């Protein structure tokens, strides 16, 4: 960890002094006389005095509240804490206070090359028109409104209008299957439904009119349907109102309904691959404070910058993308495939707009690396300030590729959080260097530690990611969860009173860390626990190896076997790649990391949010009834699971 050769980027003194984090630190000094020697001391203060910290954010960001709070938090107990009791506010109101005539409100691009800007005046008029229409249809505070929409300006207009009146938003991407959407929306009983005609991906247009119709007819609570022609087809939904008829009405002035700090802002969903998806419900105020904190301090987003994250509306990063507006930035929306017509498409877009903050998934960066892309040579990326990566651990070699082939002075912000909190627990720290393979550190106000199986706090070895103090953006509840039973079992059973996130991490003395995969997919080899990310980081560098998935199967007789499943690129020899895999894992990790069997398959199953389905695969191979442990509609490629079902008991 002290090897200086691991350092790939150091913030300049100018970078630090101009950062939003330093501005906040100076403010703390002026207001309260606080001084910190380094970031870790700053982080410790934010957790040892977490009520003071969150209250300071309230004052620093000058939160618009329509009533005063009686307490910052009513109890430190998790779950059950309620924040800023007595406060009434509105998330959308804080977005519109950043209104500007000097920059667009939104930028939209798609894989077909279309580009569109929406001014703040246009955005406000359309949101106000939709707000008036929703009110006219009887939608009010607390009602649920659902969307089946691609990542277009219309989706953000819908959210802002719904949010402005205190209704609860929920959205699925149109690439989700019918049952997947019904499983989600039926839990929250929406009154209103926005539906599209389809989506673009990989040079193809996929019509979803029939699916949207079936969803609307299957959820009895839906009273009104608005049809949004994302593909501009001439198709129509039965018994629906056309989008153009909604937003062309003369709007009244845009207003904002003040709601309780803990009032639901939206409902997000867990993957649902191993059971009924959890309807994760966040609060207006909790999300507002958290998004202001991360955008200003940990991503250092500044007014007027263009902020991009490749996402669909079905991933929490779509919600997070809109948070850039709270910092005065312009969110860049993209509809389509990041690999069409080739993997340079998004790097080209970065040059054209330009993009100042480029967010993506770790697999995208790894894919660019494997293809040998050199964006640094092919495009002018001089305005690019940061690259964000999430969704999976970023391998060491992808760090190298970014600095060697994208931009030498870019700030690479590997981050991790999730749908559970709609933010990151760990991520960018503008005061700290970027070390090869490491996430820079823990975010302010996130009391994250690593714990062993006995509940002891540890550093320097693998442990469970645990949060010791409540955070405002933790879910207020799961919708429809009687007595918080699923909520408690999801996070608080293993270490009562502490949030156990389910990630396997190694936390280092300097506060940086590595995430080693999901703890429920941990490989237990003769008593030694191995994070799957350790193995994938080696495999990601092997030419000809397209994809892989590894599990460890514990047999009834006490023995175990660790098979590795691989997808091989055409033209490469399976036997040669298998030998390379064994050799590399043995040399770079240990003999325990070498799989007992290497099996070639055509595809690896993924969730809709792009995570490998290690646990369902393990259950299928053990002969468990996959229909009870996996929702096929919650998989991006459900047919990939069939081969594992057929292998049950044979590995």
C-alpha cells in the first residue's frame, strides 16, 4: 500500500483548493472553528459527530424548507431513525432553483447520432404543463406514478412533474420483460402510467407497444395512461392520452408541494433474480442531502459542466444522473448501446459535447481495454475532468488502461453504493491520490468499516462491508413490507444494529479499499475465503476470454468443487486458454484460486442491471429448483441459465 509506483494520479494543489470539498472545509472552519490535518481526520469527524455533520450540510447548502426541524435525528438505532423531524421540503424545487438562461437544462443524444438540447424555459414549461395535467387527473401527494420509459428528456420531465406535487415516482426500462415490470409496479399500485412505444439498442428498434398495453391492463390500480412515442412510430396504446396533447396545454406557473423530509420520493427495486424484488423506498430529504453531498464533494461537479453517466431508467444511476442538476451541471442523457456502431461511440460523444464528467460501468472500461482502444489518440478529451466507474469492481489493468490510453491527468473515481441508498458509500476523494486497483476512500457521513465473521473490526484482510451509523438516504422502508421484516432481514440480521451491505471488502490503513465481490457469492476454499473479484481481475486480462463466472459448490459429503465457466472468442483455442487461466491464477494469486474444472459455455447469465448471477447459478448446479430461486424475467439473458440447470448434479 505504500508503494509509490501504485499511484496513478495525484491531485494538484490547485485542484484541491478549487474543489467543492475544500470550499466546504473552509466554511466549517469559519463557522465552527474546525480544522483537519487530512481527509481521514475529516471523515472521522463526520461520523463521530454525524448529527453535527448532516446539520452542517443543511446550513451549507441552504436547504429550502417550509418549516423548521425539531431534531436532526430522533434515534441512532438502525433501522427506525427519522431525520429532520418537522421539516417540509421538495426535491424538484432544489433542482429548479438552479435554473439558468446561460446553459441548457438537459442534453440528449442517442446511438443514431441525434442530438438535442432542452433549455430551462422549455423544461419548466413542459414540467408545469404536465404538473397541471396530473393535478387535473386527481394525482396528489403520496399517489404513485409509474413509467416504462427509455433514458430521454421525457422521462426526466415526468419525474420532475410527479415529484413537484409530492407524488411517488417509479420507473422501469422498456427492455424489462412484462412480468418483471408487473412484479414491481403491482406492489406499489400506481394510479398513473407513462408508457413508450419501444427503444433503440445496437442499431435496432424494438417495439414494446404490446408489452406496454399488457402492463397497463394487468395492473388494476392504473387509472390513466399517457403514451410517449420514443421511437416516433404511429402506434397507439388503447385508452391512452398522447404525450403531445398533455404538454401542449397552457401551463399555470410551476409550483412545489412541500412534503415531510421522510416522505417517499421514489421506489427503486432490487434485481428480483432470487425472489420477489424489494420495493426500496427513499425519502425526499434524505436523497436530497446525500446527492448534494456526493455531487459537490466527492465528484466535484461544478456549475455549467456536462455530467454523463451511461444508464437506463431501470438503474439507480439514472436517478443519480439527475442529481447533477443540483450542482448546476447539465445532465447528458444517452439512449442506445454504448458499443454502437463501435466502442468509440461514447468517447466520440465526450469530445463533441464536450463531457466533463464521464460515468460508466467497470465492464465497459474493461471491454474498451480488451479491444485495444486508444481514445487519447483518437479524440480531444482535454475538457474531461473525471471518469466514474461502478457496477462491478474495476480491475487493476483497467486503471492502467485509463491512464495510458484515455487521459493521463484524468481523475478516475471508482465508486460503489447501490440501489439500497441511491448513492455511493465509497468513491472519489479530491484530496487523495488514485492508487492502482483501489477505491480512494469512504464518503463523508458514511461510517463504513470492515468486520470479520465474529463481528470484530478489521483492516488489511477480507471482511464484510458494514455501516455503523444511520445515513439519511437509507430506505425509509420497503413498500408493503409488513413490520419491516424484509428490510431487517436484508441488512440487519448478520450484525444487529449495523447495516451489513453484502459486499466483501478489504479496507486499508490509509482509508482506501477494494471490493472483492458479493459476500453471498464468496468462494470458501478449504476454510480460506476468496472474493470472486480476485479471480475476475486476473481473467479480465486474458486474450480470447470474453466472459467468465465462478462458483464454489459444497457437496453433502463435505467435499467441494470450484468450477469456472468461460465464454471463448471465436478463433481462440479452449485448451490453450484453460492452461493460461490455471497458470495465471496460480502465479498471481495462489493454488487455491485455480478452479477444479473449466467449462466452456455460450453465455453467462446477467441481471437486468448487469451483475453476474453467481448465486442463482450456484443454486441451479446444486439441483435446487431454479424457478423458486430465480425470476427469469429479471435476467437480461434468461436462456443463458438453461445450460446450468441441465448441469445440475453433473459438475
